[in-house]
């Protein structure tokens, strides 16, 4: 390296050092650092105020409460409520909270929105044509039960021409309803009870109704109105609520002959067994027909 270049580098280094140690540079540098630190502190303070950083409250268990009562109870924590869905539950008034998200006793920020599923009013259901079930009471009653409508035999009438247990007509709220009215579109509400007049052949033997896919409450109701009894009750898997469990198996099988007053053994599962869905029976699809 020649002497001229070395001297230039030394001179540049001296000038740079003098600039970096000058009062003007140090003053500007201190101002820049102060602005950056101040901005960082201000941002952290604002973020903490906006999110309540490090603060949380426990979510109460609102299940089983009426929606309006839950809203009043949650005012002190500034919770907001939003209804995601409503389900009809027999024997329960509308507006009762069934499920909530976030779950009870979890910790969240104040002002969090609570999403709930509540009980609602029963849905209107258009009755299917009797012909679709071949006028057979047990088959028709099972279809109604899957949509929340109960059925029972009001009277048995001797008829040697028609098959045993054929539907002649039924009563709804004391009114006689014929096949013609059902064809033109007859609506009932979930939870209603229909009383059927069916045929018999004057025999002590009955056909076992098909209980599979029905919930236990509806199955027990149907069996009792068919002059039969529920025998042993077995559980398949964990059954938390027998009244809302579904019949997954039965013995004797549907259609087998049994003496009047005989017993039917059932197996229950908390969820419907495979193949039980009947999308054609939904109230919405029937009303759009």
C-alpha cells in the first residue's frame, strides 16, 4: 500500500471519529434513541390497555339458565351473548341454554362473546302420506317418532279384508283426520300425540313393532300402546341419559309374532346407530313440497 493511500485512510478515520464524537451528532443520536424508546413504551402501554394484557375472568356455567337471566348475570363481566342454534326439547320452555362456547369455568378476556345453543319452539311437521308406509301403524309411528311426534292406538277395529295393524284414520287434538286430509297436507307440531284407529284380526298374537333408531322414550310409549312391555334394558357403550338414548337392537326382531302382553328386550346407545338418518322427514323439506 503506497503512502498516499495510507494517509488518505488515516485522514478519513480522523474525520469520521470527530463527526461521531461531535456534540451535534451525539445530540441527534440521543434524540433518535429517545423517540424509538418512547414509541415502544407508548405502544406497549396502549396494547396492554386495549387487550387487558395479563387479565382474564372465569366464564360462568350458564347451561340450564334462561337466556335473559344469563345476560343479566354476565353484565358485570361485560360478556355479550349470541344464539347460534335453537333446538326443541320436549317439556322445556324456549330460551333455556343447552350449550355454550367458551366452556363453563374457562378463562377469557372481559367483554368476550359467548355463543349459546338454546331451546326453541317446536317445529311444524307435514305428515307423510299413509300410503308411503303401506298404512302399517308401526312403520308410520316410527317415522313420526323420528320427527318428535308421538303415536298411540286409540281403538282396534276388526277387519278381515285388511292386514293386521293397518291404519284406518286417526285423531289429532280430538279431531278426526282422514287419509284425504293427510294427502292434501296436514301439519302437526313436534310433541303432539296422534291417536290411531287400526285394524285387528281377533288374535292374541301381535307383531313386534320396529323400535330400532327410536329414542327410548318414544319406543317405550309405542310398546305400551301396542299391548306389549319393555323387558330387559341393556346399554351399548356409555349411556348418560336413558330417556334420550336410541334403541340400537331389539329382541324379538321387528315383525316377529308375540303374545299380547309379551316383553321386548332392547339395547340402548347414546347416539343413533348407523343408518338411522331420514332426511326426507325433515319439517323443512316437507313444507317445501
